[in-house]
C-alpha cells in the first residue's frame, strides 16, 4: 500500500481566503508553505489504481500535483478508481462536483453521509446528467473491498455524531463521521485515517493500536484556541475536534505508538503548527509524533 497525502488543512485551507491571521499572513509571504484541504489517495497494488479519501475543493489541483494520479498520455483513462468519504462536511465533499467529467463516480460512504449527499447537496440530481453516480455502502464495523479484484479493504470506525450544518434537517442518528481503517490484503499493512475526531472511544483506541500508520485530527493545538483566536465562541472539543495538547488532547494518547507511526492532519489556520519553526513541533517530536506534509508519500 502506498498513501499520498494530498492536503493537510482544515476547512478554508491555509491561507484562508478571508483571513489575515498570523498563520495566513505568513503563508501568503511564503507560498511554499501553503496547505490545501485535507485528503489522501491510497494505491491498490493489485489493480494499480488509486482511491481518493475525501474529495476537497482543491481536488483537481491535488491530482495535477501528483503524476501518479494523472491520466495516461493521449487518453481519458484515469487511474482513479473511486472515492471514500469519512463524513459529509463541505470541505470533504465539494470536490465531487469538480469530477463531473468522469464517466463514473463511485462513492463509498455510510448511510447517513449518502443521505446528506443526495438529500442535502443534491449530488445525484446535479451530477447524473454528467456522469454515472454509484453510491456504495460503508457499513458499521464490517470491512468491505474498495474495488473488485483489489487488495484493499476498508472498515469504518465511529468517531463523531456531528452533522454538517446543511444536513441539520436530516435524522441525527447514524454514522455521521468515521475514521477509516484501510488494510492491504497483499502485505497485511494498514492505515488509520481520522481527520475529524470528537471523542476518544475504545473502538478508536483499538483501531489506532492495530494500524501500522495513523493520520489523525490535528485541527487545533489546544482546546481554547478557537475562542482565544477569535474565530468562534466554542472550544475545539465543542466544535467536534479533540485538541492535540492538554488534558483532553490526543498527543499523550498517541505517544504510546512507536516513533514515526503517527502524523497530524486537518490543521486550522490558527494552529501554531502551520509555522514550521513553531516550538510545538519540537514538543511533538519529543513524543514521537509529527505533522503530515502536503504531497508526502507514506508506505505503512
């Protein structure tokens, strides 16, 4: 299994278009530090194809930035086999509309997320005139193959009951946000991808312990960051994101992993970790943890 990190930023990206906070201003002064919306692509060695995990507003730029994801010369034969969604948030789904030139868009998601796509975003209604839309079930707990003849299987791990704002009229029950435990049957290696974590459940802890590599929610450095930085009246936890540091943070829990097994993603523009020189990076390194980079390749 190969994993390509396509982006590592939370909603809005870094810099965010309407923000001039220190993090955004520093990235504008040094565009090489830009972070696009969080997503990954996973390669299936049995079929030679790639699966997108979340489809962001940056998806076409992310594909162009990775030669392995581009179509073959002189054709429209894309190596992209389909899409897997961790949730129905706009920063993880709006890219579906940018894939309308495809002959078929295969989307694997939980029942709650599929309902949000159809009843909330109108994905089938809007995209069906352009491409064949195939909605595939991502059940609770049972691993499913990502494609016929492939070696990759994915299992959903519940991490949050948070619905996107546009889906508040839909039933609150169901799997609204999950981590994905992806296993390669060819070599037994596995990845856990969890860009949004609201609570540290026993199921999530078990999945983290089983995975060979973990990419996890690093939206906020500490719980008070959103309030302190003036972006809202709720703490990180109240917004559905466990912070990295502090008594409710994930860093101490993840420090039990072997060094190098875990990387943070989904960084908000207020997070000090968007600055490569921030002292918080050394603090993470002391725990055997780090921040994922846009464009990096991981072999779990």
